[in-house]
C-alpha cells in the first residue's frame, strides 16, 4: 500500500484529500504544517508528500529543503499543492526539486491521475 503525507493548514482540504486517497487504497497521514511532516519522516518513508506552501511554523519551501537533505527520501515524490499560482512561484518550486506543482483550486481526480502516472 502506498503511503502519502498530506500537509495543509486548511481543514476542508485535508479532509477531502484524506477521504479520496483512502478510497483509492492509500495509507494516509495528515500534517497541518511542515514540522508535523518532518516528525512523520523520522519514522517512515512515504511514497508521496503533498505539500502546501503557505503553512504555519514551517512553510512548504523549508519543509522541501529538509526532505531533499534526507537521503532516505530520494525516491519520495513531492508535490506542491498551493494557491501561489504566479509563474515565478511555480518556477521556484520546480527549481527546488518538486516532482509536480499543482495550483488551487484543483481537481482531485486529475491530481490522483498525475500521482498514479508518476509511479508508471
């Protein structure tokens, strides 16, 4: 079973994504900020991390940097899921090494397809 961490500070987004991914056979872990993501990573290596950029305590950019420094996470797919839809923001995310950058609002169905395609 694939493991996914969904990190977002918006409750409604977390709940809808958690429901959809569980329904599609994923093991789902919920984080409300980057610190919670890093706590999960101490004890597990997920297949996918969905990461909001604008979160309290530790934002998505800083969280991504910490993930990239961890050798165990080299095969983990990281996707920014953000309301920041300016081309400069998207470019920054891609330069930092995310596997995909999805802007809000988004289609859960398309997001799911995109993730499935990443695993071939």
